[in-house]
């Protein structure tokens, strides 16, 4: 019983850490990359043309 609970909490903690990593690092960099693509493909040609 004890080992199962410990494994369950370990798994939960790992999942929580993975979610934090996703929201702190991956999501902002993805937003920056999408913003850069939009500005370079849409806004800059409109401004120059």
C-alpha cells in the first residue's frame, strides 16, 4: 500500500513539474515565434508596399 501511494505521488509530482516547464518555457517561446512569423510575413510586407 505504502509503495503504491509513494509512486502515485511521485508520478503526480513529475506531471506537475512537466506542466510548469510547459507553461514557463515552451508556451512563451511558441508565442514569440508565432508573433515573429506573423510580423515578418504579414506586417512588414504591408508596411513596405
